C-alpha cells in the first residue's frame, strides 16, 4: 500500500492552488496559480518545457486532484469504520513482503487496511 502520510506531506509542502496550465509568449506551457497579492495576475510556478498538453494539464490538475482523492479515501475509511464498528483492528507484519506494517480491519472474510511497504 501507499504511504498516505508522505503523500499528504508532499501536497502540503507545495504552493497553494488552484494550479492551472497557461502559456508563455513563446507558446511554452507553464503551470501557474493566481498571484497571492496582485488581483487578476498569475504567478508562474514552473515551465513545462517539452511537455505535451496532456502532461501539462495532468500536472496542473494534480494540486487539486490529489487532495480530493485523499479526502475520498478518508471518507471511505470513515464509512468502513461506521459500517463495521466492532471489527477488530490490529497491527500486522507481513513477512511475505519483508516486514510491511500497517493496520488491518477484518470484516467477515474480507480484510481492509493500510499497509506500509
């Protein structure tokens, strides 16, 4: 499983969004956000030299999309916990993957969890 704490930390360390794709005068794609002080102006965060339009759009939307995905994970985990309030939660060590750790919730024959590889 993915380390969601590390993903959250990376998101929080970036410039605030929303990020958007724009163009320099020479046609080079840039990723920018609204200027934090000057109304109506853009602050260029970085150039996307050589990137396809699809790649530049993906990067521009990542600042908004990743927090939305993390929020959805949190919401689904909350629903799971509410749906199975008595489900045992236990820490496990997975020896097959060489010592992965995390928390697993067992509900019937299904296991849900957050393993850190």
